[in-house]
């Protein structure tokens, strides 16, 4: 093992560097993992821009991680060096009411590996052994890197209830919106309309199976959605989480329908038409991260070919070009940008 390793440090979107630190070692119950691939999440760029309400700067990114076990700490069973693993990054207390009920994704003491703690955009990292899943045989590292970002939409779709035969609108055709599209289609949605400002993203949504892809700024968006779906949507997934998208969600959902907020809103107040929420009996619900069941579903979806990896992963950069990876992730032509890590020793 090396004495020194590389690790990405984000101070701002214009100050992303690679630092050198002493190599870590695995403590009790931990794995030492060599990073293979790590994704740049929208939360990462949101934080780098100084807009994320729960990720203060500076920070060490990397929660969408795939790697290889390099060593096991004392007390670890079931893993050996060479095992390929995917990180499930929610770090929870295990003691609060939410954890005890199985909803550890909303633990009262929740921290996220790579968000509030140093992550996997590095050569080597340590993580509790119960926070990883095995990569199935035959799944590539690039495919495995989509498990974490897909698990969030899987969880959001599950929150919406049974989608069999129901109509859906997905607001936003970024990485999460496109993966919500895939998860909703797998869950049995009868018709799905996707909105976005950019024509290229709308075209990609159509290639990935949307029944309609509509301009998010269309003055007659409600009418266009109604024509595409045969009426208001049963469920709207807001993957943008801004004032305009929330207003649209309220207009687009049917009476007695459900709005699921998937995107991370900026800190502060986003106006909501409470009169319409009340009068139309609209259910408005947030969704955060995932649990192990969502991970297992995401793994099976990717293994089945339900997600077109080539459409989702649009660029890769080596670790030393992490700043370029963040810049590319902000570019409208890209969906998911990955950082690949080659051993430097």
C-alpha cells in the first residue's frame, strides 16, 4: 500500500484541487477500498456553487462510488481483498425512531459519506463494511456507478405508491429526472411526460422512453401535458425543486393526486399554493435518498438492462482532472459525468 494518496478537495466551483494525504487504514468493522469509478452528482455541483443547504464548503466529494476491497479491518466477515463493491453512503445512528423502523434514510443524525464526511474521490478510502453492496458478476464498473443515482429515483417512485396504469409527469430531464423516468416505467406507469428547458435533454428523454417531452417554459404546458397524458397527471415528480417547478407540479397533477419532491431545493422559502393543495386534496411529499431495498432494486434494474448506460454516462475524466469533471457536469450537453481512478502506485 502507498504511504500517500490523492484526494479531491472542493473549496468552490473555481477551486477544485487534488491534495496528497497519508494513506488510511481500516479500523474495526471497516473496509479499505480502492476507488475505481466515482460519479459527480448534482449535489456535488450544487455544493461547489455554494447553493446546497446541507453541504458546507470546503468538502471532499465522492458518494457515487464503486471500488475494490484492498483490506479488511478487525471484525469484518464476508469480504476479502479483491471484492468489488458499491457504496451506500448514508451513515446513520441505528438508534433513533426512524432507524428502528427501518427508515434509516431519514435518521435524525444522518450524515452522508462524501457530503458531510470525506468521500471516495480519492485513491483509497475507508467505510463501514455494512455500508457497501457487492457488484454482481458481469456488471461493469460504469454500470455499477449508476446504482447509487438510480436508487434515489427507485425510492421516490416507491413513495408514489402503485404506478401500474397511472400517468406521470417528470419535471426536469437531468440525471435524476431521466432515472426517475426509467424507474417509473419499470414500475408500470402507463404514460410519462418529461419537461425540460433544453431541446437536447428533451430528445434524450424521448430516446429513453418518455411518451412526450415538453418545453418546461411553454405557456400552455398544462394543455400540452393534458393532450399527452389524456388529462392531468396522477403523479408529478419534481426533480427541479424551484418555485416555478412547484407551481407547475400543482397545476399538472390531478385532484387527489400526488407530488413527490425529488430535487434538492435551495435554502429558504419556496412558495406553495396551499389553497390548491387543500382544495384538491393533493398529497405533497418529500423523498430522501434510499434504503438497502432500493439499492437491491436499482442493482436488478441495471443488471436487467432497463437503464441505457450509454445515454446516461456522457463523459469520464481521470482523478487528476476532477475540476474538468465538475465543469463538464454543469454543461447542458452532459448527463452523468464519472471520474475514474487508476492506482498511482
